[in-house]
C-alpha cells in the first residue's frame, strides 16, 4: 500500500484541480503514534496531507450520507478500501446517496493492524510507529519491536475476502489477490457451539465494560438513523443507565439493525475505547445472511438486500 | 511522620489489613484493559498499570447512581414522594491513581461542592475517600499535565503521594486522611524527611523533563467568548468527529449528568447518569428545538466549556488536567492540545 498514497494524492489533486469533485475525503496523519484522522480536502494544494497506511481503520463511508451531505453539495471523492467501498454501495442501495454524488478512489487493501494487539507487546506506552512494506517497527521508551504486519492484522482483515473495492471510479493501485477461506466463520461457530448458559455468560462478559459512549454506533456507516432507538424518549425503549439489561439491549438491537447490511469493516471495534469485540454480534448475522440468502452486503448496485425484498419464490411459508 | 517507606513485601498484607476499615479501589486488569475498580478480596492493585482508560472520577461520581426513590403504592401515605437514598459513607481508599486524577477531583469539586450548592451524594463520597497517588516516572506521549498546572508528581488533591523505588515505595503523607490510611495498613517505617524530599524532587524533575508539549493557554483569558465562538476553525475541528461520548466519559473533569426516572411495579427510582455534550439529546428541548443541533455546535461547546467558560467562571485555569485520555481514546484523533493552541493563537481580524 506504500505506493498507493502517491496515486491517491495525484488522483485527488487532479479531481480537485479540474473541479470534478468538490472535496476529497481521506485519511491524514494523526497527532500520536498509530493514529490517523478522517479529513476533507477542498484544494489540490492540500493533497500532501493525505496518507494511507495500516492504521486507517475507520470507514470513510461514514462521512457521506443523507445526514452529512446537503443536496446542494457537488460530487465528493472518497478514498475507499474494499469495505469502505462496500458501505458506499450500501448507502446507494439504501438510497442514502446517489451513485452520481460519489467518486470512489478505490484502494486495494492489505489490511489494517490491531492496535491493541500491538500495544499488548509493550508494558509501556508506544512512542513511535513506522511501516515499511509488510514490516512494522514499533517503539516505546523501553524497547523497539519489529513485527510482520500479517501477524498483527485485525481479525476482520484476517478473514476479509473483499480487499478490493467491488465498485469504484478509479483504482489507486493494482488489485491485490483475494483470499478464499475454508472456515470464514470459525469465530461464530465457536460461540454457537457453547451451551446456552456458557453462551449467555460469554455475551455478558463481552459487554461488561461497555460505557455506552456509542462510539461503535457512531463509527458505523450503517447507523445513520436520524434518531437512534436508544435516543428516543417518547416512548423510551430502553433505559439509559449502566443496567446490564439495558446495555445488552442496545448491543442486540443495534446488531439486528445491521443484519444483511454489515460489511464487517471493523470500524465499531476500532472505535470502541474499551476494545469490546462488538463484531461477535454482527458476525453471526453476516453468517446467516450468507447461508440463508447467499448475500454479502455492498457488492452490487443492482440487487436489493434480502431483508428489504419480497420474492414470490421465498422458501419460507410465513411470508406467503 | 511526613515520609515513610513501604517494603513491597509488606504492600499487599498492609492493604489487606486496611480492608477492615476501608473499601479498597485500585487499577485492575481484565480483557478490556486496566480500570480503577473496587478490589476483590485477595486482589492487589496493579501498580504498574498503564494509564487506565477511564479516570478515577467514578469512585465519587458513578456513571449510574441511584439518588431518590418513591413508592407508587397509593395505599401508602407517602406514595409518589421522592425520598433520598442513603448516602454511602463507608471510608474508601483509591490506590495507585495518577496525580492528575486527584487534581481533577479538585476541579470537579468546584461543581459539586461550592458555596451555592453542595451535592449530598458527591460530598459524602468525597469525605469518605482517601486518594493514594503513585508518581508517574515515565509519562506517555499523550500526557501534557505539566502544561496545565499539574504534573507527574503533583500533590494537589492527594492524601498520600508515593514513588516507586524498585523494591519499596517511598510515600509522602500529605493529609490527616493519608495518616489514617497509613495507620490502618500498619505502615510505620519512617524515612528521613530531607533526603526523601530531595528524592521526590529528583524524580519529579526527571519525569517532567520527559513531557514534551507546546500547549499554550496564556492568551485564552484575554479573548472574548464571542470571538472564540465565532472563530472560523470550528467546522474544520469538528469534521472528523463522530459525536460519540468517549472524550467526555474518559475525561476526569467532565461532570455533566442527566436525570432519569425508572419504575418497576410499585417502585420508582430516580437515577443520575453521566451525560455527554457530544450527544444531540444533551440540549434537545421538549419543544423539539435543539440549540446545539449540529455536531459543530456540540464540538465547539465541549472545547469552549473546558478552555474558556470554565476559565472565565472559576479563574482556576482550564478544565483539564492533561491526562491525555481523550487524545488516546478519540476514535478520530481529535487532539485537545491542537484545539487549545488554535484557540489560544486565534486573533480576530475584525
């Protein structure tokens, strides 16, 4: 991906200089090691601010939706990994944006790193992070560690089978080889194999440190509801305190609302300050969507998602 | 007895001894990292913990706190009359907190305990709590405590300040509360006050040197609220913000709360929950109007409160102790140091 950034900058500069797009949304360097920040550029003079590396873990489709775009705005270019592009497709399919509003600068992605896994290699705080090809050099006050990127990839990147954007206007690099997996949902199967009590205990433990900051929801491109159900007050569907029933209700309902829509981009887990693997909820629904409907979200523009389509050939009786 | 040494062999047994009179809190580690929590029996605090994700503010100001209850049973004479729950007066000690977390309690105190208003729940918890800090010998890249009138060996708000000397702790007893806790643990090995103070000074200077930050707050007081409010950079600051509550919840000085009533059968309970100015609900009026209807409004509010309104109202510096938790945890890397410098440097062209 090292070489992609030059192409991303050149494409961005060209689009802005020619006025093809009004702004380019991408990633810029952060103020601390292993941090990047989403940025919107409006001038071709600024494109040097753009970066693309293994810590661009958020999903930029989150910055383009009905809520964030005004209809008067011109075309917007988005730097998109495979998952970001799939969420842009989902936005289009769900009528949040039109295809014409968006210019997709596709990035063939080699995965994002798990910052917590890297932090766990150190007893003290990380002071430096450098990336050269597939080698990462991480420093703290006490030591320097060199690791292979492949060994510290986020779980969603390790099981990703859509590294290349399925829909794009231009690619900023040659497509990477897509992996095929014999057991793509091993993690889900492990949880499903637990007996009922163990499974309940697993999920209780999973969310026990949730602080309800809603970073998972707010980092998710799917969560564009004008008012989320947890924020409704009349009627109020769920208590707002730290009662565990209320906390789990939030997580369960949010996950169900993502059924057949989630691209497993991992932004929710990336954003969570407590490092809760909320993907344990959404992954099960992704698996169901695949097994029951042969559906993976965000791959094509011309097909309705299984949960918002009616088919006379539906195999289930209840709907007929 | 100003200074004592505590052999690390005696540390855990001493804490256990103190449990007769104190509920003990300290850093504990689980799969989500290190947090300040009540220590289970036989558990020692993880003294070499990295910065805890959350501060120690919840010890005095729990995220969800029951404050009033009422019965809805109309056969009872006092039905629907809210009565306060008993405040929790059990003495407690918070071990191994970083000095900036104790300073933060002093800032939060301005809100919960002042001449106009004393919050009974917070005040009772404050009275009952002893803060035992551990000096930070290796401040991390997010720590800018020295730039905001605090520091890795700051004593403000602490009852005891300890320094890690490999096989022992050197402890400076700062208050009567500190003395009581030390006595409850049975720690009584006196250390030479002069030598000990010199050691503390050396450690403090060494630690302070490691904090490199160019944060400036000197010009904030001289600016008008409206100039800063109308500054042109807020759209830019807010662009990446996803409006989650992380920065406010991890902040040791954010004190806002929301009141919620919940009923179950014939019992009504009034809770207070931490609130966050990042949420649109924070200012959503019953009329439907929202004076802070966009995320730019909300992001501006957070920084204006911390860096300008607080400063103007209390004249005690900014509402920040430089712990850097918001910097470390922000999913989109909004860095309060950068925003503060932009505000401090801003010159209106009007």
